[in-house]
């Protein structure tokens, strides 16, 4: 095993300086995003933007296609995440990484499983997920008291309920095919014929 590792390290020895350089840039990026001094999102974004510009400048003059391709890939991925990368520094309690976010929603999945006994998500989560997930997560982070519930905008609440009702109705309509496929297809065919007839 030791001999195998020695041969692998010797064969890839030329790549290590380039990888060390790229990992140094990634380490600087991680240190900025770690935000040990608890700065605001605008400050972190400005620091990160400056680092990305330095990296882009370095890559434009860097020798070797492999280091350029690695750095350009890192910049491309960073650009794709850019719109949502700094919200966690402005919103208290918002998970900073995908792992933290997955853990937060994993607790919701665990609660649903304990309550319903189902291993998979219940169908109602598809319809009411936008409300149920937020309610479960937010109430876990900070319990809601009756006074806060009384301050809810009634018009916005009614609009949300109407939207959920439309989603539920669309799901109910999907059942027609499963229950009576022949009747459903006949109705579709009749509507298609009416549409194809001249006025």
C-alpha cells in the first residue's frame, strides 16, 4: 500500500503546486464566508467580491490550462450561487450552509414521520408545503404567541388561503383520471372535437 501511494504521489507531483495555489484561494474565500467578526452582508459581499476579482486577475495571467480551468470553474460556481450567498448574514437564524439548511428541514421531515407514521412526505405537503414548512420551521426557531397571530394581515392571509384552495382543487381534478379514466378521456375528446370545429 505504501508503495502504491508513493508511486501515485510521484506521478502527480507536478500537479500539487497548482492544487495548493487553488486551495489557498478557496481557503481565503471560506475564511471570508465564515465571518468570525459577525459583519453584515454588505461587508462580506464587498470582501468576497474583491477576492473574486483578484482571483480572476490572477487567472488571466496564470500559466497552465489546468489551473485556469480549476479557477474558472470555481468562479462560475460562485457566480451561480451569488444571488443567495449573503442573505444568511442579514437574517438572524438563517442557516448558512446547505448542510445546516438540510438539518433544519430534516427535523421537519422527522416530525412529519413521527406524527403520521409515513416514511415518505404526505401528499398534503405538496399542496400546503409553502405554509406548513414555514410554520413548522419558524415556530421551532421562535414560538409564536397569540398576540403575534392577531397582528397577521387579514388580506394577505385570505389571499394565501385562496391560493392553497386553488392548489387543492387542481389536485382534486387530477383524481378524475385515476377514478374514471374512460369518462375523463371521453370528456377530453369531446372538448377537442368542439375546439377543432369551425365557428
